[in-house]
C-alpha cells in the first residue's frame, strides 16, 4: 500500500481533530489530546500544524470549502430560486446529519471563539468560499426578480441564522420530529421572508 | 482601410492638406468645443484644411456644401442621425449619404453620432448613430462600414480625434474594436489610471462625494471598471478626469449611454450589478471578500489630514 | 423683397427672414430656429440627479451653466420639500470659479470666432483661424477642469457641494493659468491693462486702444454700425444681482413674472421651434449688457448714457464683463479655504418631493431650470435659455429684442452682423 501523502495525512488529522473540537470545545481540546487520538507523537503533529490555532483555521477553511462546493453546484443547477433554497436547506441538514461534527464545529468553535480566529482569519476570509456562493445565490435571486433587494447581511443572517439555530435545537434533542421533516416548511419560510412582494 | 494617395506637390515642404468636412446632425456642439480645446490645434491644421467646419474659418459655408456636395478625404459627423433632420434645408438622409460616398474616411464623432447617445432618448425609434443604433449595426452608413471609424464619448477628447487624423494622414492602419473604435484609445478602461485604484483594490468605498479618498464604484455609480476609454491616461484638458475630480464615470463612450440612476451603483443584495469588465462574479466576490476583511489603516484615513 | 438668410458660425443654425425695401433697408426681420431636440422630455421620468449629466448636454459651449442651473434647481427642491442643505463657502466659490471660466472662454470665442471673423468677411478681409484665441480658451477650460474634471460636460456640482476636493496644487496651477489669461486679454484683446479698461470706456477712449477689440469696433465704424442695433432699452437679470431696468427706471426682478409664449411655434402652425421668453408680458434684453447696467458697472453705464443700447455698447459690455470676471476669479482663487468640506451630504434624493427653480447668469444671460420632483424623480422639467429672451420672435407691434435691433439696418448682411452681437446660440434656444 502506498504511503499516504502529507496532504492526505493532514486531512485525516483534521477529520479526527474536528471530532474532538466539536465535542470538547476549542479550549478543552489540546494538541496532545489530538495526537493521542490519532496515535502520533505530539512532535510529529506539529510537523503538520504549527499551532492549535492554525489547525483550527485550516478546519474552518476545509468546512467552508465543503459547504461552498455544495452551494456552488446548487447555484449552477437549473433550479428556480425557491428550489435552490430548498436544495440548500436539504444540503445543510444532510451534512448536519451525516457529518454533524462539521456544523457543530462551525457553530461551537468558529462562531463561539472569535478571539481564536481574529489574527489568522479576520472578517470572513476563512469562510469566503461559502459566503461567496451565498452572495451569488442572493445576487442571482434578486437579479431574476424572485428575491427582494436588501442588504446582503440582513438576508444572509436570516437564512444561515435560521439553519444554524435549527441544527443547534436538533443537537439539544428537543425536536419532536427528525430534522429533515422540517426541511420543506423551513425552506418555504425562508422563501416567503425573502421573496419579492 | 483606404489611405490617402500620395500627392505630388510643387512645394515639397508644404504637403497637400487633407480636405475635411465637419457635418453636424442633432447635436449640442460639445464635440466641436472639445475639439477646440486641443492646444496643438495649430499643428493639426497644418495637415488638414476644413472645407466646412461649424465654427472655424473654412472654404465653404454649409449652404455651399449642401449645394456642391464637395469631395473630401475625411467626413467628420457630429451628432445623432435622423433621416428627416435638415441642415440648410436638406434632409440628412440624402446629405449624409452624398457626402459619405464622396469621402475616403468617415469619423463618427461622439456618442450621438456613434450610437444615438443622449438625443436618441427623445425619439428613440427615429434617431440613431450613423453606423450603429445603440449596439446594433443598423445605421444608415451600414453599406460604407469600412470607411467608418467610431470615436464615441460625450464629448470626445480632442487628442482622440487628432490621433485618428494623424494616423490617416500618415496612412497607418488603425486597429479597431467591434464598434470600430481605435483599440489604442478604447482598449483601456476608464478605471485604468484612476487615482482611486488602490481603494478599488482593497475595496474601500467612498463614504460620500467631495473627498479624495475611496472608490466610487461601490455606491456612487462609477462605471469606470466597465467603460472603455483612456480618460485616465490621456487626461481631460490635459489635467484631470471625471474620477480624478471625484465624479463617477457615467459610461459615456458605450452604446448604453446614457443609462439611468447615474449617481448610484445598482446593486443586488449589496453586490454591484455590473462586474468589472471580464471579471467573473465568483472571482470578484471571493477577492473582494478577502480584500475587505483586511482593514488597511492607511486607506481608511485621510490622504492629507491637515489640509488647510 | 423677402430673403431667407441662413445664419451659420453660431451654436447650431438659425434662419432670418428679411423683408427689405427697394434700397435694401431691413423693414422686417423674423428669427427662426428649425431644430428641436426635446431635452426636457429626455429629463422627465429620470432620477433628479441624472439632470446633472443630461442638462449640460443642452449646449456644448455653455453646458456648465446648465449644470449649475440644474444643481441649483435640485437644491431649491430640497428646500421646497422642507429639507435643509448646506453648501460650504468653498464649494460655492469653486462652482463660481468654473462657471465664470465658462463665461470668459465664451466671450473670447465669440469675439474671435464670430465677431472678428464675420466683420472681416463682410469687409472682404482675409480671415484666418485665431489660434492664439483658441489656445487661451483651452487654457481657461483647463483652469476649470482642475476643479470640474473636464470641460465641456462636467457633472461635478451635486446637491450639497462639489465632487472635487482640490489641494493647493490645483489652486496654484489655476492662478498661473489665470495670469496667462490676464496677459492675453490685456495685450491682445484690450490693448491696455485690465484695470484701465473701465476708465477708457468712461472716457470714451476705448476705440483708440490698440487691441483686437478696438479692431472690431473700427470695423463696425467702417460698416457704419457702431451706433445702430438699438432695441427696447429694457433689461433683465434674474440670477445673481437680480433686477430689471426699463430705460432709466430700476426695479427688482421676480422669476414669477416670467412667462413663455409658444403661439408662433411649429406646434401652433408657426415657423420656429423657439418659444419666446417674456417678462411681465414684454421682451427684455438679458446678458452682459443687462448685467453691466443692472450692477451699474461704470464704464458700460456711461457708454449706455452716451450711445444707448447700440452695437458698440453691447459689444463693449461683453468685453468689459470678461475683464470683471477675470478679476473675480482671481479673488475667488486667492480666498479659497481648502480646509472646508467640499460636500455635505444632504438627505437621500428619494425623500424629496417638491418643486425647484435654478437660475444662472449664463454667458448669454439669465438661464432658468424649473422642475417638479416626486420622490426623487423628475415629473416635469422646463428650461428657459438666455437666447429665448434676446432672440425671441415677436410681431410687428411687439418686436423681439434682436428683431427690433435689426430693423432699419442698411442691408441684410449688416442686420445679420447686428444679430450676432447678441451672441447667438441656436442649440440652447431650441433645446
């Protein structure tokens, strides 16, 4: 079997670290605990990531890229804006279900520990792959006349805040039905909130 | 492209001047006056002579021109075209065609002559440029398209016209774009050379008018990043330009001129509706998002903080 | 005998219909403008700020005056709508500088390209391109562009101020250009230092000067036109220093008394596109002579007393105005306080519903822009240009200003030259 490349090793480290971060939080997770989980020496781990902050930053980039790629595929598909909303909601909840650690990391690590990301990741740089696609989604929605023109962030906040909130509530196990059963209603709510009047 | 045939003169030191007719359609005279701004007009007039010009001394009055329909080397047409518009009581459809057939080169001068421009707005279905009607090549000189050089702009810069005349005088080939505009003048964007470029690069918008700082593309409606023209290379009146004086570019060299809402950037959910020319929206947004997050201190302050 | 004379070498073209007696003396003169461009209709329905781009395109030689009229109109609509608006003294001065530059270049072009050219032609003299005059006008336009970005067709004046934010570099450059202009006017145009010109007018010694202006006067003298071209003796200024003068009777001027008469235009079966502009129902002369008399500039006032509103007085008024304007631009440049803001943002244009009027003393006289704005959009736009006052076409019993000045001229060519003393602009007249 061929030896994994450095890049492949990095990804496998990140996958493990993601689990730890999203479960334990940023400060509870340490470089030694990550090394232990992977089964490598702490020194070797530092060969891949020079600090815990750098690892955390690469993780958010990684997640933003995954989300960005999915939304890009939706943006480029032949769907109405309303159908795109439905597809984005579906995609987001599916990731939350299949790979809960990604969304958890986003909500519990990235959004909750802004001080960690300030230096290496100011503004929206690390999530730009994702935000850019959301910009394109909104811009095209307004351009074709389906969505109301407004400030980007008020629309973005409504959309993503809603989805994040639902995933959070779901994580607390207080929903009466599985998350995917809410998809249609949520997509409809978002559409009605944003559509042209 | 036709080049003037070399002429034999008895006085080699004084070559035969190219004969130029300057004819006006529906116009404000803006190109005429902009032309007069050329400080080296004198040397230009050593290579050409006006058979007719609306303001400069010339050998024939308009009345004589419409009667004799003289031959010329260059026909300059300023203003929008309308078939039934009359000059010296002759309908433009016959006057323009007659003079166009008897000339070697035609310069469509200004955006009205080139695309219809502002005056097209008053009776859109009847008014056009001489070769183009907005973007479509359906003007009256369609059959003579190869003679036409488009110099769009409202008005044109005097150096643009003297450049074209010089090239014709020297018999050089002028490379033209899809609207038959010289690439050497219109290959640039108005954005090129704008003093506010750094603010564009780092996405620092101008809070409001009347400052030296900030880019006018994000809120004030500047069309510089997608308008062809060398306004910030060959400066206006030799010293400035719209954007250098804090005025947004109004896109006056393009067939779409005049658009509406000229002092506001059209946005869709805060995103400029028109991207810098040729830049894919996705690339622009990715780069803009990154540039914006850096908050360059120097660009957020005043250039000169104690200007008194 | 009836003759149709096509008047060229003006802004656009005009037609004069003359009726002459057996000896060729002009008995009747009708002024017609046959082109129409519908500027007002182009403006209607647009965002009010678009007027700052569209309005200058009314005219290539006085577009800047149209810009200032449009911006004043919008600012007055702000006030009408109950919003306040602050223009700093700096922004105000900069607008004045560029506006006055436009008047100066206009007057020089009129002198050299029109008057010296046409009078020379009439006397059979060879006329050449006056490169020196064109060079100096290009310099004045450069001075303007240091602030306005370009001339012609700048849009740098906006409600709340100006878009530019000049430094001392621009101001110093402007002063250098102005010095060159002063030298040109003193040496070439007047033949005396600028500050001496008024005294020459007062002493009636201006014809003895050796400059291009006195050359023009001599030609008028040879043509026996110096003291012809008299009109109603009624004058009007609606912009700065507003006032009216009916012979020796002075009163104020109220824009509410302005009316337009279109009963003789094509739409009503007439032969012209130009509407007449009337004040209190009568034809008034507007422009440099009116401005000189209403502000009581001494040189022109004494000339007027001596010779009346004849060609000589009218020609001198334009030249004297140029001299006054140059001094004024110098004062404005040297007293600019660059530390003040160029622009103070007013409320958003979309919050404005109201009516506005903007008046400017343009090269040829009082220019009025009026509009009604609804939520920032132009609902109605109306422009009255200076030449509509001076070149109005009346009836035999109520003659227009230039019409009256032409009647009695010894020939139609002489009448046409008198017509040009009013500085004809066809493109403005029929916007």
